[in-house]
């Protein structure tokens, strides 16, 4: 019996083995699609980073400055700063190649991908610091017909909001400055005439999307554009925070890539120096002509982090070096790159403001690049930039670094007008109420407008500045201020010269030319029939403003929602050369998810 069963068992076992073998061969013969663990995302703004790879690929046949651009992207980041390979995500974020390293060029190994950008890191934003400011209130024209404020060209708030939403978090209310979100985008403004004022004034009036009983008035100024080749020689001191708080991949590694990109934008006649600070400050690179790019790149690539944050010592050292670099007909600027965590030396914002303001009066400006969350000190960054005659930007991706330091480098480092102030006087015969959306930290007193001793914001070549007012026409059911006992009767409106009776408002701008102390005046009346901004541009600006107000929390939008802002933006996206407006739609969808 046993002898009869053994061959059958052997036959069954052999058949099973043959079957498995055939299955294995069949499986191997199939061309299964391989799914990457973290497939690269392709949001529109992230296409800028993909362009960087294309630039690197074509560098051998490109002009020398493009070859320098590609070389900067390929420059290595020290292994001590290379983050772990994990994650993927939105808005230019790459996958598993080393975070914070430059894009690998052809022949360097690895899979061909976009330039690496830090991934979403779910860091707690609780330690980030922002100034707490209440939104502008509704004003009664009869009581307060004049609105005065300083311009603002900063964009840091928009980038920070984007970073927070990419991390699936709604930003803190105080982190949202609506004017900086508006000014993140370019608008179709008229170019100023050659030989005239350094910028043009643009106005438009449309029905408010979130309130059919009010109107939205847009005021925009467009600075004239100056080719990079026409700028005077630039002397730049890179003041770099290398303290222990900068170790994270969204800080020092991204900072290194940002400065490598900036270096590609500079010309041979420009000069660069590097000062670093941690527990103490020191000169890492003495003033060096950009012709010696390799030497500058070597210093940038060798940066490491550790220690406390002697920010004030770093500022003093950077300004001392800048003074030595300044020459006749040249422009000098310190570019501070930090998370804003000053914990050694003068860390009081008022003291730092006075220090930076004094140096500005001596001819050296200051711009600020912010990085990271967790201990990001936005309040201090704003104080430094506003008093340093410079811009404040928040760098959350390589694409943002390219926007600020390559695409907009001229406007970031070259000023065409300083102490620019805007004053709007509303006509009480046509406008009952108004509110300025944003610019809370830039408010000025009415009398400050004519006072040339009062500082205001500066505008760089090619920059544009946008402000929105929501206005309530006389007779509108949306009027919130009740008639007072002694208010004029409805049939006897406030007297206004007949020549001005059709005007809604009168816009005045004051500015000083670089190197001058006396301001010049530009005046523009606002009528509903006289508009030089396309309606779709104003409506896109309205979508951005409504989004910012929703994030801050406001009582003026009624039942308006993120979905409404997205629909308005989508319908009025218009020209989108770099994809920033398309990316805005993605950010709106992220906000809809984060609020749930």
C-alpha cells in the first residue's frame, strides 16, 4: 500500500512545482507599470523648477550666464545638511532624491526630475511670531473722508500661507496680510511713459463680488522696468544665519540653493561678500567679484549650522563690510537670510529698527529672506525690512527663490522711488462709506502725507503695487452708519464743486527720487467711466483679497466661501506667464480641505 502511494505523491508535488514555475515565468514576462513610491507632482508653479532642469540640460549650448545658472543648480549641498529621503507633495515639491540638494544634471546619476524642493513637513507653527493687528474698520466719509498709507511690495505673507496650507494647516490669522497676498501677483497695468514719473497710476471700479450693494475700487501703480544690464554695479553682502535653528531642510539647505540661484543673476562687475552668524559672527568671504563664481559657490556650499543666534553682531559685521565695498555710482545692500530667531545681542525690534534705519540713511539698504517654521519671527523680519529700504520675502520652495532672486531680481535689489505714499480722498456726494482692505501695518496719519520727514515704502524697478477699497455708494441699502441727528437731509447732499461731482475719489501719490529729499506729487481722479485696468484683473484681485479675508476672519463677506473665491479666480485667471495664478487655484483647494 505504501509503495503504491509514494509515486502518486511525487507526481502531485512535481506537477505543483511545474505549475508554479510556469506562473513565475509568465509574471516576469509581463511589463508591469512601475509606480514610484512618491511620484513627482506637477502643479503649475512647480513647472518653474522643471524649467531649471531643462536649463541645466541645455547649458552646454547656452550662453555663459545660462551655463552658470545650470552649474549653480548642480552644486552640491554638504552631506551634514542633506535631509532624509521621504515624502512628496504639492507646489514644486519633489520626491525621494536628497532633500535640499541641487538638481542632478545629465551624467550625474539618478532619475531625471525637477529641482528638489523641501517636502511638506508637519511642523508645529505655534512658535512662529506675528504682530497682532486688527483689520481696517469701515469708515464714514462724512466723518473721515481721507485714507493715507505707505505702499508695501513685500510678499512674505503669501508664501507663508502657501507653506501652511501645503502642510494641511490653516495659517494663524495674524500671519495673513492681505496686501502682501495681492502684491504677490502682477496685474495688467499701464507701463509708465518714458521720461516721466517712475511709475503709472491705474484705477478701476467694479461691483463687489461678495456684496451687490457695494463697489470695489482698485488702485494700482506700475514701476518702470530697467534691464539688468543698465543697473549700476551692485555690492551685496549675504548675511547668513548658520545657528542651530537653521539645521532643518527647509532652512539652511534651501537657503544655499537660493543664494546659488541669486549668483546666476549677477554680472561680472557685481561684488559679493558673505558674513555668517551663530554663537558669534564672522566674515566667511571677503568682497569678491562675481567673475570668481567658483570661489563664491564653494563658500556657499560649505555652510553648516550650529550654535546660538548672534543676529545683532551679524548685522554689525555685514554693514561694516558693506561700507568698505561702497563706491561712487554703485548700489550697496545687505541681504539677510534667517528664520528670524535672534537670541544674542540686541533682539528688541525697536532697537533693531533704529539701527537698520540709521544704516539706511548712510546709503546701505537691507532686504530679508525668511525660511522655515517652528520659530519663525515674522514680526522682526517685517521690522527690519521696512526700516532697511528693502523687501521681505518668505522662501518656502526653490521655485519661490527663483521668483524673487532670478525672475524679479532687478526689482528686488534696485530702487526707482522711495518713501512712496498714497492718499485717497472720497467724494461725500457719491460715496457714503469705505474700508481699505489690508495695509493695516502701513497706515499713516493724514498730515504725514505731506511731511517728507516721515518714511514710507520704496518701489523697485518693475514692481507693481495694488490696493483695494470696498466703497458703499450714497443711497445704498448696504450703508451701516445710521444718519445722525444733525446729518444733512437726503435731498440736500454735501456740497461739492460741480466739476468734481462725478468723481468717486481723488488719488494722490507722493514719492522721492533716489538720492533726493523732496517729494513729488501725482494726482488722479477716479470716475466709474474712467478706468484703465481690465475688469478681469480687478476681479482676480478680488478673489485674492476675499481669500485673504476668509483666512483672517471677517464680518464683511457675508456667506462668501473659499469655493466662491476659487470660482472667481478661475473665471478671471487671465494671462499667467509663470503659472502663479494657476497655483493660486491649488492653494484655494488646499484651504477648502484644511478647514474641514
